[in-house]
C-alpha cells in the first residue's frame, strides 16, 4: 500500500473514473458496490472532499442513507466486465461480489470495505448530502432523468487515499 | 492565452485556491468578485464541472442567483492584499476593482469577466445549484456557521480553462 496525496492523483483518478470505478458502501450487514462514472474532488468546509452521485432507485442509495462512509476503488487493471455488471445489476437481486469474483479488503479508516484490486482507493466519511432538486437543474439534463430518479450528492471527507 | 486541460491542472489549481482565488460573477450591470478558498473539480452529468460555495449573506450570492455563469481566477503572482480585501469587504459597500487595482477581461465563453492577471482561469456556466440544508451537515461543521449563513453550492460546467 502506497499513500497518495488525494489531489495529486485527481487527474489520473478522474480519467479512470470516467471509464468506471467502484463505489462501495456498508452499513451493518448490508454491503454493496456499484459502478460510477462521475465524481468531484476538492477542498470544502476546510477538508479534503470527494463527491459521488447516487440515484435514489439504487440499492447503494438505501445503504448510503444509513452508512457513515463509502469507498471509491479505481482499478488500474481491466475490470471492464465487472464494472459493466456492477453498473447494470442490482445488489438487491444478486451478490455482485460472488458473481464478479470481486474480493473486498477492510477499509483502513472507514467501515466500508474497498474492492481489493490494484489501483487508486479513496476512503471517505460522509459529511454532507443533498438530494437533487430538479427545479434547480438546467433543463438540458432532463434526458438523464427519464424515470425522475434523481441523484443524491454525497460529500465525503477523504480519510485515506492510497494505491494498491 | 494558453488552453489547459481542466483536470490536468486541478492539483495546482486546488493548491492555489486554498491560499485564495477570485470568484467573479456578473448579471446585467451588477458585477462583483470575492475570495474563495474552497472548490471541487470533476465530471458530473456527463460534463466537466466546477463547484463553488457562496454564503447567502454575500453580495456575490445576490448576483449568482441571477447570473448564468461565473469565473474563477487563480493568480500565480502574489495578490495577497487584494485577496484579503476581496474576502473581507462587501461589493455592496465598495468597488473592489477600483480599491484593489484589479482589472477585468472579457470571458471567452461566458458573460462574467475574469480577473485579468497571470494564472489559471476557469469559465463556468451554472448548471445546478443547491442551498445547503444544515440538517444534513455533520454537526462538526456548526462552528463554520455561527451566523447560520449557509453556503449555496453552485455547479458550473467548465466552458474554458486556460492560463494567462
């Protein structure tokens, strides 16, 4: 494990996230991972901060609403098939970890585990969340929400950033 | 003017923003700039996105609520005095541009001008905004809001990113 400076790798992280990364969250015995392609990284409320967006139709949303934290695992290897699977199937119906052969590893500083794969990992403690209000979204984005299942934006303080 | 890739310079931009940068917005004849120290950069809603946070007590807030866009000018030179002034005085009371000897230059792709100074500049079109709801903010941050003047988070699609 090699510690990384969270912002120094933001460019590489975002480039890879756009091709797919794993957002993993756990609360109690409920654990799930899903594929994300969007994120923001920066410094807000005097803290290093990572933002993810999750539609309220997602099983991960149900977990995040009760979780204290989340992790983002950005694989350096080719996990295309697993990313496709975890972006289209629901953790309500299948065990994505078994189906994709994904292993988890304990978070260093959060309850949620990471996906145990080479790449960049962010561990984030939820500090703020906001459910999107479409009244304040530019109408050009309506096409992203045909089912009206808007995202909730979760802001997590970055507790650890490292490479496996 | 040298075009920059918005994410490739995110690390340098955030490092400097933490020491102070100019957030500038214009609507009609109302123009103001203020100092920011927080920001997020990333990719959301399938677009390059820049997030800024503005307290509702700010004159810039009154402008942004009616503006289509904003710019962020991140000086490479030492503008410490101007950044201090623009972070503590209100554009309701003073003309910050005159007082600080700050010149503006037209935005390349937005209505709001930039601060005409060497550094990194982001021009952003507002796509989404959300007023913070303290009910969803970790109580550890209460100390940032003794006056209860919470931030509104503005998400602007990055239209241009360049160096002067």
